[in-house]
């Protein structure tokens, strides 16, 4: 069985998104590309890191990461990523609203799970087989999995900015003990920190 | 004129202290030595880092870092650091309660400043001469200076733990742009990150 990983691009004050996320501003007010500049401007330098973010055998994400807004589904919405999402694997989307699975190009499927984070984990584990399962985000979903003790490895990509409000990693998670894995590394646009969650 | 620096030992979720700081628990409930283990257990390895924390020509700290509790002064209280505090320089303590200056062994003086952060900075600048001024803490004091744009260099010492509540660095500071200085480094007990505040 693989491990459960989680990659999060956050600000120095711990936010994965600003307030008021929307179709027009998927990362919320005042964020724009501030958290992800390294992915675009240093794509070559960090190609291995970027590849590892989508290397898992299955993914879990929150409804809020799959689609803007809440409530009933817009059946035309198939995610933010166009015809061929970067996952190339089964993705399980946590939601309160049932929906038929979607199959997109390149092996990405979206399955909508309405019975909670543990059910989604069981499905993702089965789909991944021996490979890792990745908790793809957003912060609220990651925090639920952290609080439940279900994440093994947390890979933080910390942008040298503060945002001041929004969706914050670790909110409501309480006290954790972690163990650094490898050495921290970085550039002017990002610091990469990897931790094993040991509590 | 030197620069204004700030060293902060924080948790991965950004807390410099837990809730309910007191005489018995100066770093608040549930914190103990979790943020500072590296200073004690890796004192030799990090002797240069530890020395640099008290290398400035003058220091500024909040009342809450100098003494437990609030309100009127206990005239017998001369700080947490015993007869010879590690500062060996003038320290300016922000407070609403006037008090005569204190002179301790080894060149540490505590001067109590009741007219605000900018007045304290002016006094510290004058006392430091060409040397740096260090904002020693706690988080609330650092946040005030960050919000006022008065800190040039932020040196974070991030312990691999989360605390879940208490005094948080960057609270109320809003959006900042920073620039990493040098490379991140660390051990199992701490990650050192240095930033220039550029906003």
C-alpha cells in the first residue's frame, strides 16, 4: 500500500487561497498568481517537483477545488483543467450533491463521493493499488484529513508572500508533531518543505 | 544606520506562543519547549544562529515578552532572564505603564517606553548607532512593526509542530511581499528561513 501525500502551495502566513473564491478568481481576492508563480516562471527548474504533485495513483479533492460555488451541480462543469486534466488517474471529489462520474481525456476520471472523507479514502486506496494517494486540496479538505490522522506526508510549497485572510492550512487541526524529510530547498519564488506527519 | 531585524521561533502553523501565557507557562498552554528544542538540543550546531539572535545593538520587545500578566508593574520583576540577560545592550519595552529604567549585569538595560512603537524605534535606533535594531517579540509586537513597514529582515525558525491556537505571527498584518535571503536550512528540530520584507 502506498502512502497518503499532500502537496500544498501556501503563503508564508499559511493561506492556500484568499477570501471570496469565485469563477473569476479561483484563488480568491488579492491572490492571483502570488502562490503559484514558481510553477509558471520556474517550470523547468522545478519540473520534477511539479511532476511529483500529480504522480499519485489516485487523488481526493474537495468540491470547492473541483468547481466554483456550492449547491446543485452545473452539469456542463467538468473542472478547471480543460479537456485533459493533469491527474491522469482517478480523482474522488467530496461533495454533498450526488453526480454521475465523469471521464476525461488522458485517464482522468472524476467520481463524486457523498459519504465522507473515510469513504473517499477507501475508494482512492483501492483505485491506487500499490501507488500513493494524494489529497489534492483545498485547505479545508486537507485539514479534515490531517485532523483525522490520514495524511502521511505533507509537502509544502511556501511562496514568500503573506495574504492576510482566506482558507488556511492547519485551521482547526490542533497540535501535530511532524518530522522534516530531506532538506528544505527553494528559490526567490518558493521554499519547498516536506514533513512526515508522526503524531 | 543598521537594519531592523526580527528573529521569531514559530510553529508550522505560525504560532509564537500558545494560549494562556503565564508565569508558570511563559509560552502558553501545550507549548513547553516545542518551539525551542533546537536551541537547547542543538545549541552547538546552531551556535552562530543563536548568537545572531542577540547580536543587535538595541532591542525592542512587548510588555508581554518582558513580564507575565498585564496591568501595574511588580517592581521586583526584572525579566525572565536572571541577573545577566543575553542581550548585553539597551532593550526598549513597550508598555502602557511607566517605570524607571533597569540596569542589569553585562550591559543590558531595560527602558520602558509608553508612547508607542515609533517612539521606541527612534530610541532604539539612537541607542544602536550603526548597529542593527532587533524586534525581539512577542508576536503582537512583531505584527505591529510589520504592519507599520518597519522591519527589514525577518528570520523565521520554524519548529516541525503545529500548536493550533495562541499568538500568531502575521495576524492582522495583511498582504506583504518578501524576498528570500540565502538558502533555507534546517535539521529535524527546526527550519531556518530568512526574508527581506520588500512590500
